[in-house]
C-alpha cells in the first residue's frame, strides 16, 4: 500500500493539475504546496488564459499558499511541481523560503539547475525525478499535439 504522504502521492496530485492545464491548451505543468501533510495550494500553468507570461504553476501555487497561511514565508512547506522550475519560479521559491522542492522531470532548456542551484534558498531541499516518466510524457504529448495542428 502506498504511503499517503509520500512524494509519489503528492506528485500525482500535481500531475492532476498538469492534466487540467493540458485540457485548457496550457503547457501542462502542475504544482501543489503541502504544509503538515495537507495540500494547501493547487495550481497549473495559466499563461495563455491570463495572457500573463508569469502565470506559471509555481507562481500561482506560491501566491495561493501564502494567502492560505497568511504568510509570505513558506519555510515548512513543500512545493511539488511536475517539471523542474524555471529561473523565475526558482527565484520566487527563494523569496518565499520554500522548505523543499520536489520536481518530476528536468527541464534541460529552461530549468534553474542548468543555470545555478544558488537561485533557490540555501536551506531549501531539492528532490528530482519523482514520477519522472509520467511528468515527462504529458509534456511530450502536449508538444506533439500542438505540432500536429
């Protein structure tokens, strides 16, 4: 039986957000934020819908979590995101002082690790590769779909 509080469990919740984005023709990246084993924020990319280049899943989730907790710092929270955060989103996690980032698949073109891991807060833990195949597949499927249209 799967531990309900495992990284895999929570990444599946982020993947469900990515599926929502996929259905809206948004780049299918999903994110959730967990505090004390409870999901306090769910988000997916909304850049097309909002006509806002900064409306990434992570940015939406950080704003939502901060509002939920009534705090700007998320030190005891974990961000689960289906794709490695970009530099902008990694910088936002720095300012929010996110305690842990768990991502599914790497972003070899725009992921923050391709630039520097110093973009995130020095106390933030990073775990990568959780449900990597599933997180990678939805992105690949999306871009194949848009190339066909």
